[in-house]
C-alpha cells in the first residue's frame, strides 16, 4: 500500500502523489517567538517531526520549511513591558526554541525563515494583490478584500455569510467587509517599521507564510501543515493571499494536528495546567514525551497528564530494556536484515495516514514476543526481529540513542530529584563489594537492601557491579 494522507481540503484520505517524483516540499507554520514553547507546541512539533522522519524513511528527499513569526503585536507588547527591543525578545526565544527542539530530539528542518528577513518579498506579494484588486489601502494600512476571493472558506468549510455575521461583533469601520484582514499595518510610534509603498509599517501575520512558502517551495507545493487552531483564519487567509496573487493552488495536501488538553481541560496559564517544554523535560525523558504523543493519532484531540507521561516513559523503557537484553544475550547480529514481514506491517500502518497508535501496537507486540523468545532461549530469528524492532523505533524517532544513554539519563534525573550525588551510590557499592570479598554476606545484603529501599537496584554482572534506578 502506498502512502495515504488525510487532506483537510478534501476531507478525505487521498493517495499521496508528490509533484516531483521522489521529492516532497512541506511547509509547517512555526511559533511566534514571544514566550517559551509549551507542551501543546510540543505535540504539533512532534507530529510534523514524525511525518518528516517517515517521509525520509520512505525514501523521499524532503524540503521542510518551518518559519518563525518574529514581528507581531504580542512581541511588541513584551518588548515594551520589558523595556527591551523586539529583536532582543525574538533572538532570545528563537535560541530557547532551538534548545527545546534539540532536547525533544526533533530533526532540524531544511530552512527556518524569519518574517522580518523577508519584508521585500512580503511587499512584492501585497503589490501583486493590489494589482489584482484583491487589496485596498486605508490610511497607510492595506487590507485583503475577502469578497474578491470566491474560494474563501474552502479549507475550514465555513460559509462567508455565516462568517460575516460572526465577525460583525468587532467591527472595524475602515474595512469594506468585516472578514477583510490586514496585509500591512502602518506603524505607531515605538513599533518596528519598514519603508513601503504605503508608508512606514509592518506586515500583518498571515502574509509572511504566503511569501516565504512560495519563495522557498514554489507554488503549489506538496504539504502544508499546522495545528488545527491555525486552520481558520490563518490557513484560510494564506490560501486567499497565495491563490489570489498567483491564480494557482497554494498547497496540495493540508494536514492538521489535533489540539492538546491537559487533564481534560484547555491549557491556560490561569488554570495552572500550563507546562513549558523545558519544565517537562526536567522531570521526564524526551522519549517519554514522544511515546505519549505517538499513542494517539495526530488528527485526534490529545490529552496530556503527568500520569500518562509517566506511563509512556515506562513503556519506552521496555523497548530499551529489550534491546539491551538482546545485546547482552550474545546473539550474533552481524549482517542481519530486518524481518521483512514485520517491516511491511509497520509500513502498512504508517502509510495509512501515519497511524502511529497501530505502529506502536506492533512494536509492543514485538517487544513481548522477543522477551518470550529470550526467556525460552529460542534464539532462531531473534536477530532479524531485533533489527526490525530497532528500525521501526528509529523511523518514529524513539531510538535516537542506545539503552546506555537512555538509562544514564534516567539515573541523572533520579539523582537530581533525590538530591543525591553519584559518588554516594558508588561508595555504597564499593563497600558492598568489599564485604562480599570478605565473604561478609550479611553486610553485603544489608547494603544491598538499604540501596533497594532508596530505589536503587544493584546488579552483579560478569563485568562487575552495576546499578539501576527502579
Ligand atoms: Zn502560517
């Protein structure tokens, strides 16, 4: 089965046929850099990281563009509040975003363009819309004329008359239709501003994505993605701008990830259920976060809770334990090819609109069977199946490093949480080793139990004594 993608535009799962065979051009709306990224951002980021990884895994060359919105009312407000400049604010949050992205184990996109570095392209696009009578000026501002674009509402399936009725609540007298939106805003004192044919000002939010996607990916390109909350009005407006200017479709497949609630509620700072990525990764492994999000389909609404995250962490740990167990079993893994039937089942699930919950079910079935085979010392076929397990996990980004790194991160988190130094554990283990050398079994057991009470499991291996966190 070839890859099928649910296209928001048609409301159906469609065969994925890229414009250029073997190549995929994908644009995903990025963050507005005025605050720390939260766990809701993490879901969207991990959704498109999974899609990016799987497209690459399937052999496509992928051109992946994810922007930074670095000019916006919220940025200006924050800069004013902190008596700082917009540039200082955006530079700081872009840096933080990169740190979060790296900690989450995201693959870097091919390009991360910033709106403020594409003002010339934005101006040019607005001029094209003026030429086509799709934009009009009012005192230094430029608006897009929604009634001039007949396809408006086709992505979110909204009807213009209903939208107009809703939009009348906050009326802007200068607009010809309440649905019209700003392409260019004249700047007030103290705001970032660029010279333009309409006087000094700055771009509206939506126009940057139209300008940057067409610059780097052409038009149409293959996949446009983002969170469901961006479908209207942001993506609808992107379509109106790009298709209005060029008379060509903007993107062929529109993908939207479902939104995330926290403990069943909408996330908000005032409810106290707002977690930044950094906060979460202080207490939990990045693989746990990925595992948690992969357990629900990207289009469904997701729910986040610390309990669910803990459980996801334990599930991920079972994968690493199994891989470690196979490595210690002495089974010869050289020149083994991943089990073909397992790999084909995996691809079948993933080709069905990236069905990660079912792909994960396969992975955990395999974890169970491998452990059963290892228990029974039936080593036949284990090498091929272990390679398949690793390949599947790698394709989903669950296995970016080996068990050693995973368990040492777990230890480091545990030591930090307990306020323990690793040397204290080592000292106790050395004392136990000495007791054992002196055949003082009682003392050795006492130390072992004392450590166990703290959650440390001591293991005697051929290579010496090691320890683990329970
Ligand atoms: Zn966008």
